[in-house]
C-alpha cells in the first residue's frame, strides 16, 4: 500500500451530477481520523451543502474504510487531542445526517468513529471483507450520541446495546441480517454506490428532503 505524501489532502471532494463524493484519503494510516482529517471532512461536507448538494457518497481510499480515531498526537504520544477529536467526529456525523440522501461504501474495517460515519449515512453498502466494531467503551469513551440514537431506532435497544458494548467484530453479513447494510461484491462496490447516489440525486430536491424528514421525525 502506497503512503500518501504529507502535502496530499487527507480528504478528497468532488461534486458531479448532483452528488458530492467525499473520500477519506489517509490509507497509510487506515484512514484513522486525526484532527486534520476531521477538519477537512467538516469543510468538505459544509461546502457541499452550501452549494445546494442533496446527495452524499462517502468512501475511502485503501483497504480500510476507517480505523476509527487516531489516538496518537502529531508527535506520536498517546491519545493526542481526544476532546477535540470527539467533538469533530460528532460534527462530521451531524453533517452527514444533514444530507437528505447519503450512501456509505465500506470496503474494509470500519471501527469506532469509522462505523459511526457509516451509521450516519442513509444507506450503507458493505463489501464481503468489511468489518464493523465499536471498541469505545473498552477504551473509556461513549460512542457519539447520534450513533446510539440511529442504532436504537434501526435495530431496537437490545441489539443496539450489543453492537455498542460487546466490542465484537461484526461482518457485513451480520449487519445485513439486522437490516443495517447491504452486502455488495467488492468489485461492484464503487459502481453500485455511485449508481445508487445518482438515483437519489434524480429525485426532486424538495420531495427528497420532505421524505427524509418524515422518515426521521
């Protein structure tokens, strides 16, 4: 796996055909979320909404979707800036949820805050090799409030409790049985995610927003 140069953007963003494609671009660190990556995500998501884009496609470079929060600071010491990082993760999740329609394409591990990003999307497509895990409680943190709420509303309190507390590794098939993801062959993941996002973008903007509001309130 090739390292991304220091000057390369940690988040890539492109708007085309009514779809904002936002890509985590830190593959050398398994797209772990440090403060600069999160700040770039916030900026990209805000810019897309300010331009009136209703549909988000969220994806990642490399073999991992997102390994969660990067618990190293820039100088390599433990934990870094956990308070700021948590606030930024919550802001990113809020911004993802603000899109009337969104698709997350998960090709590999989605851990902690990485899974929270996928949960924030309306639809999550997962490759067979995707893995989902919440280690937050073991590390002494609570998952983002939005994530707790979305999982509770999607699968019920008991199943959500297990997903959030057990620190188990869940496959795409595990989550598909709960209705949380659709499993797509790895070779088709990018195409299927883009096609679905384009289908969402073809819907009238006002009706898309009205329907999303009706489904979430």
